[in-house]
């Protein structure tokens, strides 16, 4: 490659802190909040755009799935707090309420079955009777406001820096000592005892020298970029009624849209009956590659009018008055770089219900192998190899190419972010590093922050029924896929998410 030499120059130190979080998406925002609540007094949260939330707000990924399994809510903590804080704001959130999860009453099942993932499914060989699932649809602009509110409540300990782009770690040998950033003020430095890389694309850990993979593989959901847009003036009820009562409807829409758009795209419900979001998948695209990012933006925008016309003509009962409501202000990135951390999560962790001493999240998610039951995420999945003072929660965590599809979802980003924040706060308080942090203390604080954890005495004292319930349902492992994995000595092989 043709190169030029950049002249050496002195960089002003803008600030110094105990914990620097780079990236204010689901993971980074949660990390900063959790660190402050765990006692950290000097946290800086740096974000390249002018709002928090990343994919969840700016990318219009407005659906958070599977926070519960049977009658228990597993994904709690800061993730559940988003929704309980917004529940009384008209139009801000929609989904089965916490007090109704696990309900099997046909009246409620009928009410929610047309809203994706709000009712448990058996189509992957699971044994669950259809029941209500805590999956939440939300208005992204309301969430932006609420995420700011949460930060404002910790204004004494979190300094927010919008419109700042973390560009390079400051290294001393294998130790991260801070980050250089670029902004309208030019290039400056922030020094920090611990850095949390929550950029989603491993911008910091990749340059620090932490082992990682790049993920752009044909057919993988995580190797697809998107530019989400919303359609107004529709009736989602009429759309689902048409889908269920018209022979070949799904094929007609799925294949028709793919042909018209030139990539895979489908409407999904939103927090309102008269608005839907167009999810899309541009495969084999890397969200850390400029050419791929540019192509995603231009290809999707170029197709929007054709897609709208197709939906109006094909499904007039639902889309007759449809119009382009808005286009997400930022591109949707599912995955690019993935950490090869101290532990790499795999599909076998789901198929064997693996248990970890250093568990930091016990999450129900969309994985069909264990019937969407809870999986344990260990601290080592956000801990880089070889590099000190650095954590990496969120969609770029350490997971193989199959399991990343179930672990890069918003709840898992919030959950690993929350744990990273607590771990960093404990390390600072005890004068140690995040590698050597007292994990038992981290777990106890997470439980105090409303995070359910297995085999934890404090959590058992709060609610002893979780572990019994999970055992009673055999960890969700009565599915065909889990059986096959356990019968084959090598576990789950070659599994791909649609
Ligand atoms: C189209 C699409 C559909 C999806 N569907 C679902 C779904 O239905 N449900 C679900 O739960 N999940 C879904 N996902 C996945 C989920 O939205 C993301 O994986 C998750 O939101 C990522 O959170 P994060 O905080 O790890 O990363 P991000 O949301 O990407 O946040 C990273 C943040 O860091 C900032 N940043 C990046 N680099 C820098 C830098 N160098 N310096 C400063 N700031 C930086 C970014 O601006 C951003 O705010 C979907 C994703 C996409 C794209």
C-alpha cells in the first residue's frame, strides 16, 4: 500500500479520568452509568455523534427481544430501567408488561401474537407452551432523551463529551493509558486508568494490539449492514391480517421486496400501529470499511421510493396511504471486528448450558438451540488477551461467528456494558487492574443493580425461584438442536442463523 509519513507532534492533554468510555451506544452508556452507581467519581463518556444509544437510537433498531423466559425476567438492570422509566410517556414503549410475562391466556396471546417475539414460539422444537414474552418496542427519540436524563442524574461523576471521535489508544508497552481523540478542536488526549472500548467496532482494542477477528461472511446475519427507515400512514394490524389470510403472502412480500430493493428487506412492527420500520440486510458488508458503509447508505436510499411503491401496490389494505416517515440518522452496524478475548463464546455454551465462575450476565436471548432460555456470559468474554486496563463490552465482544448472532443484541450489549462499568469502578476503588479485579465483588454489585445472576447468594436471597425454574425446564435443552449437539461429541457445528 502507498503510504505517507505523518509528522510527529505534541498533543495537548485535554483531561484525565479514572474510567474513559469510548462510544455511547447501548454498551457504553450502560458502562458509564453502572460505573457511577458503583461509586466511580471520575468517568468520561466520549461519543462521536450528538446523542446516546448508537444502533438502538440513531440506527432505529427499535426492538429489544426476549427479556424474559417463562415467567421470569432475566434481562433486568439498566436494560429494564430504560423501559420502566419511559412507560408512562405516551407512545414511548410497547410490549407485554413485566407483570404479565409467562401468561398463557389465549386472550393475551391473541392480542400480542402479531407483534414479533412478544409470544414464545415452538417452531424450533422447543417445549414451551405459547406465553407472553417481555419484548419491547420503543420510540428512539424518546430513548435519546431518557439516556441523557440518566447521565444528568450522575453529572457529579460522569462527564459527557459529544462530537468527539476516539481515534487511537495511548500505549505504554501492553498497557492502555488513555485515548487520542479528534473533534472540531483538533487532536487531543485523555489519560485514564481504565478504558472501556464500547465503539462496537473494536476501534480501540484493534489498535492496542488485542487479538481479534474481522467478520464478513456470506449469509451471516451479523455480517450485514443496514440503513433502517420508517414508513408512516400504515396499519400493522391490517398487514398481519393480510399476511395470515392470504395464501403465499410471506413469499410474495419477501421475494418481491428482495427483487425490488436489490437486497433483503422486510417490514417490522414499531411502537405504533401506524408506523413500521424497514429492517434490511446488506450481506458481506463490514461496518469498519468506508467503501461498504458508503455503499450501504446509497444503495438503501436509492431503493426507498421503489420499495414504498411495491408495498402500496401489493398490500393496499395496509399501505394505501403509506409515506416515507424518516430515515435513521446513522447506518446500522451489526458486527465487524470481534474480540478474541480470554474466553470465546460459542454455540456450545448454549447447547450445554455452560456455567462460569465469572458470570456477569444470565440472559434469555433469541437463540433457538436452548429454546431462548438463559445463557451465562463470563467476564472473560469482554476481557482482551495481552492488553491491560481495557474492557470490550457490546457487539464486538468475544464470541465465535455462530454465537455472535445471539450475543450482539441490545440486551446483551447493555448487560455486558453494565458489567464492564462495575468492574472498572471496583478496579479503580481497590487500586487494581480490570484483569485482576475481585469478580465476586463485581457480581454482588451487579445483583444490587438489579442483575439476576446464578449461584450468587445475594441474588438467591432476593429470589430463590429462578434457578429452580430453570432446572425444572431443563435449561431449555429439550430442543432437537441441543439434543443433536450433545449427542455429537464435537457439539454444535456449522450452525447459521437465518
Ligand atoms: C438493522 C439492525 C437490526 C437489528 N435488530 C436487532 C433487534 O431487533 N433487536 C436487538 O436487540 N438488536 C438488534 N440489532 C443489534 C443491536 O442493535 C446492536 O448490536 C447493538 O445496539 C449494539 O450496541 P453497542 O453499544 O455494542 O454498539 P453501537 O450501538 O454501535 O454503539 C457504539 C457507539 O459508539 C460510537 N462510536 C463508534 N466508534 C466511535 C469512536 N471511535 N469514538 C467515539 N464514539 C464512537 C457510535 O457512534 C455509537 O454510539 C440490530 C442491528 C442492526 C444494525
